[in-house]
């Protein structure tokens, strides 16, 4: 019985080291640099320009031709 327990224990210890896996490699990722775009890239400037252009076209000058 003692020989059986010793064999099972030795197989258990060997099997855990065999199935433990490979070396752990730590890879540091480079920092991500996020650059902010211009204010016009946000889409605000075109929305401000559209009413201005419409006002210039609609108001125009009051010259009689």
C-alpha cells in the first residue's frame, strides 16, 4: 500500500511540473499617443459657416439693377 501511495504521489508531482506550461514572457506595449485634432475637425465650424453663407446669400445687397 505504501508503494502504491508513493507511486501515485510521485506521478502527481511529475505530472504537475510537466503540465505547468512554458516560461512567462512579459511584453510591454508602447504607449499610445493620441493627438487632438483641430476644432474644425469636430464638425462645429461647418455648422457655423452654413447659416453665415445662407444669410449672405439671402440678405444680399438692396441695390436695384
